[in-house]
């Protein structure tokens, strides 16, 4: 059986063209066939709002990036490593307690990592308000499942405004999330004179909105709430699945488990790893990158063309939405060579840009100006957790495991990841 099947990944780039600007037809075998471009003098002025919308969206994105970016500089992230290690240590203490009762144990790791990354993101985003933050996370996760349940339905815009059973539930949950976030924010604002805004992500955003700066706030309160929601989803869901698939590959490649454990013990010893220690874990880094290539949490992303352009000989009109099948590109032999479906972390020995035949072949965090702002956060968190597990446990895949990667917004194991853990500590 192929240990890395192309399960649940799209095989075609979908182009959704603005009907005012032109269309795309399907030729033989579903191939895309470009239509004759509409001459400039025959184009209707109705398409221009797309350009203005694109410009407004870009300005809004730049404002948000300006506020959030300082939270992800390397000095801040190194400080967060302590929080990450503490959260991971609490999880592993529970594992050890179970082992004392009966030696080796079997644990379903997928759900464990979901709880862990929720704990980490709650601490780093909301600091001392992390318990309230976890309640926000639970409501957000339910909203996520509701959103996915309709993603493949025919989208009729008016339906989202009708009081259907599902819409009523979504509205109720969204109201709860906003209310909880507003309560956290209100508490911060009430205590700012004595405790300040805080050094976490929420604190940085509130500082940017502070009226004492004597100018219009960079972000409105609604935008801060939206950023908190985004940070929860992006920082929790993708990170938990990266940890899950890394443990899966470590258990199916025991020789690499030993290599990585040797490196971790050499660079970190038996103590909690620091940011500087994690930077020295070259093999761990390569292993994580190969995991992201084969089992990247995000299988598909979309981008909208803000101007007319040409892609692979096809003219793409402004306003067109391009769907980029990351999972398919990551296994494309034309991009990665004949061993594209094989697990080979050493392909990243000379860096990400030289691993494939194109410098931007790895798209797990997207690429360019709009690449994921939290990619360093995700990699440091993954390194810290995996290093601590390797220090304390050896592990193997449970016979109960069924390999069924499932794309549900993010790529996850459909039946979880049951793992047999053995303590290495005497």
C-alpha cells in the first residue's frame, strides 16, 4: 500500500472568471481553453469596481499586517517558546501519570494536539485571559465545522440571510464569540492604567487602537475581533495537524525517529528547549518541511487577480479567482522529481528554495507578500513540541490506525492517530 496516497486532493486548477470580463470553457478531458480576449474598446465599465475593491482590500490588508507583524518578530517568538514548552510539558505529565498505572500506553494524539495548540494559542494571544480564550476557541471550532458542511453546496447569496436552522446556529455562535472577545477586551481596557495593554497579540492590537496616540486608530474594534478569530483558526488548526502528521511519519520511519532524537539530545539535552537550541535542530527542521510537503495542513488556497495577467499562456481577466491545489503541486514529479511521492527529508538539506525545481515549490505557508505571517510561530511550536516528545518517549503506530487523510478545510486523519508511547525516562 502506498503510505502517502493522493487522497482527497483536487487535480485541477479551477478558474472562476468574472462574467463581465470573459469566460473559460472546458475542452477535451476537462482542460481549460482560453476564449478570445474581449477588445478593450468593447469592455463595459461595470468591471472597474473589481479593481477598486481589490485596492481597498489591499490597503486593509496592509493596515492589519502593520499591526500584527511585530507580534511575530523572532525576539517575541523566542519568548513564546517558554509558554509553548510549559503547555507541552503539562500534556506530557498527564501521559506519564497514565504510564505509572500500566507501563506503555496508547493515546489518540490528534485530539491531544488539538487541545495543546488551543492552549498555546490561548496563552500567546490572550495571556492571562487564556481560560476565556479557550472558550472562544471551542465556539470557533463549532463554527468551522458548520462552515465546512456547506462549502460544496451551490452558493445562493440570499440564503445566508434566511433564518434557517443552520444559519440561526451560526448567528448564535458568532454572537457568543463576539461577546466573549468583547469581555476580554473590556477587561484589558479597564486595567490598562495599572497593567498596560499586555505584550500578547491582543495587547499589541489594542495599543494600536489607543486613543492617546492622537490620531485615528489603525484598527477598529470590529477589526480587532476579526483578527482574534483569524488568529485562533490559523494558529490552532494548522499547527495541530502539522504535529499529528509529523508524529505519523516519525512512527512509520523509526530510523528517522532515532536520528532526530540523537540531534535533540545533543543540542537540547534533557531540559526544556530554548529558542536558540531550536534553531540548531537542522534535521528536525528538514523533517518538518518534508511533512508539510506530503501532508500540508492546507490543501488548497485561492487568489484573486487584481489586474489582467497571463498564467501559463492563458489570459486571466481582472477579478478572476484562481484556485491553487497545493497538495497536488507538492507531489508533482515535474516539480519535485521522480521521487515526489517518497518521503525524503534530505531533499531540504540545501534549503527550501533548492529542494524542488522551482524556488517557490513549497507552498505550505503560501508565498510572496501574502505568505502566512505566523509561519515562524508554527515552526517553532512544532520544533519545541516534537523535541520534548523525543526527549521523553519512543513511540510506534497503533495497530488500530487507519490511514485516511481527509480534507475538511484542513487535511487531517479521518480516524485520528492512535499511538503507542513508551517512556524513555528511568
